[in-house]
């Protein structure tokens, strides 16, 4: 295993080595000579225009220095134990189509990607723009002190220490993250906001901490790829941020697990035809003012569902990020077994921008959707708890053991 130091300069390392050698008497024949520490290799800006393998040299505390925002166009493999330092605003723009991108450390010999100066937001980060090989991997790797500036200069803006660009059509983007630490960055930790369900991604055992913004930005379509094997606490804004891009959950069955930070929803999360979303026990979701949940079918047989599955010991909590208002939950047409159980719903105003619906109810029901609500608390609602639109809107609604705390009206119909 490499003994990685974080010196202020490599000159200090060489001086320490010389002093250590000088302190050894020539008569001490039993003392093994100290190996000379070597300076890092400075890579040229066009170094990654062809296939490369970066190897660990145990005589180099830092193996390589990258001084620019460099294009990676050939396959790249970084072996266990490699330490790379990046100069200010330097980083990797990975544009390798179907060639492989692999950073593969081990538990005892991780790869370390860091800055030449150990300060938050010193180097730019890693941006994968065209990365389609299913074997793309970052494993047992530390990415630290990145996020100096946005990874793109125009819309759509990607930011953070590590980002994967969204692409439409085929081939899909592909990347596996396993045992990766993204720490002490100058902005977002991980930016996956442009990723849609055609992408081939996997995440597990992440530690994202010490960053100057949220740990993760991700689309609603792909939020289920993040689970409770990972830790997202200790950032300037400790929220798992679900952005407004790719907001529809369709043709898939997914679950959102309880994380060690709340979910923060920017806008709409829509469960459409053949989409099924389960929100598991203990989840806390905070919604911005214009954000809401929508389970709404458009084509028969309206095969879609939203299941909010808290427990008595660990309820789900849906609340306003600003402490005063968010949209609420909108159901329409769905005839699946929608359920809200052991949930606290507070400050839902009943605003749903699609349809220009305002000041309705925390749960808005259109076209007699099938829904069971049980063991649920409605709290601090300035409008209605349930709001029904069209004839017999509550025909397929079953309720049990509801609590209304500071609610303007419990039931409303139009």
C-alpha cells in the first residue's frame, strides 16, 4: 500500500529524505537504505488522446500531475494506489464513446484524485460527456477538492466534482460507482440531473460529504439508483436533490428508500402510464413551492400507482421546504391500488401548475381514482385535506384513522 503524504511541496519530501539519510551512520550496516522519493510525472494536455494506463509507483507519493482541462479520447485505466493531483481548474473531460473508462482502486489501495492545493473547489472535476461502454467503472476511489467551476459553460449546466451528461437515444451512457468518496468539493458532489432511464448506471457504498452544495442532483427517473448503502451527510446543503429534468416515471416500477438526508424536490414528479413508485418507510421529502407529486393516467387501463408506505414506527413525512407551502398530491384516473399509509402531510396548498389549479387541497382527486388513505396526519393546511373534482370524485376512496390538525377544511368538492 502506498504511503500517501500531503506535503506543501515535493521539495519538503526530498529534504526529509536527505536528512533521514544523513542521520544514518555509515557504521550502521544493519539499517536498510531509505528509497529515494521521486517527484510526480507531469502529463501533457494531449496525453489522453490515445489509450493510456496510469500505474502506481510506490516511490512516488504522487504519481501524476494534470495541469489543464484535458480531453480523454482514448481508453483510460487507472490502477490501484495511483495518486493524481490536479492544478487549479484542471480536470478530465471524458469523451471516449465506446472505449473503456476505468478507475479501479482497492479497499487497501484506493485511487486518489486530489488538488495540488488542498482547498475546496480547487480543481474542476470529472465530466463524462460520451461514455457508453458498459464496463465503465469508478471503484474504491477518493475524489477530493474538486468543483472549482461549472463543467459546462452553457445550458444545460453540469456542475460538481463528478457529472455524467444526459444523452438521448442510443447508445446510452454507462457508469458504475462503487465505494467512491466525493469529498470537500466546491459545489455539488455528484451531478446526474440529465440522466434518463435509458442510461446504464449503478451506485453503491458512496460517501459524499464536505461539499459546498447538495451531495447529489438527479432526475426523478433515476433517483431509485441511489440507496441506503451510501451516506450523503455533512455537506453545506444536506438534501438529495430531485431536479425538474426527466420528471416522469413511466414504464418502470421503482422505490425510493429512506436516506440519511431528506429528498428535496424542485418541481413535478409525475407517475404516468405503466409507472409505479413506492416511497418507503422513514422517507422525508421536502418540496419547493411549485413542486408536487402527480399520479395521473392518460390512456386506459390507467395502469399506474403511487404507494406511500410509512409505518407506525417510521412514518413518511411530506413537507414544504420553505416551511409554508408546496403543491400536494394529484391523483387522476388511476385504478391501481394507490395507498398512503402512516404519512404526515403538512403545508400542502393544493397548487398544481399543470392545469392551472390553485388553492385546492393537499390530495386532489379527479375522475374517481382508486386510493386508500390510512393512519395519516394532515397538518397546517390553509385549504382542504381532500379536494374532489368531477362527479363522485371520492367514489373509490377508502379512509381509515385520519387526523386533521389545523386544517381549514377536511373535504371539498367542485
